[in-house]
């Protein structure tokens, strides 16, 4: 299996909010993180069909005042692409 990591922050704006949980099965194109309703941000869609391994949201501010970035990790077998 190969892991894909999706950063919740896509450029300028607020990090997206995960809408999936570890253990969820997702299909290519499915929404996995939504843009926050009260801030500028971007929705994130799965580029592969697979299983969500983990979701890590933002944890506030860390080191140097930069906001920590979350991510979603998904696993997929080659034949699922």
C-alpha cells in the first residue's frame, strides 16, 4: 500500500476542516476536508480511492508563531487508483 498525504492548508487562507474519520473508505473525487465557513480556505478532494488512515487538525500556534498545519493520510493499493 502507498500513503497519500493531503495538507489541510492549501496556500493562503485557513486550513480546511476534515469531514472524514480514520477508517472511512473514500473514492476518488470525494470531499475529504471542507473550507471553513467563516474564513477563506479551499475544500480538499481525494485524488485516490482508499482508506483514511489518520486525520490531524491544526493544533494552534507552534514554533516561531507559524500556525501548525494538519493533514489527512489515506492508503490505497495500486489497483484502486
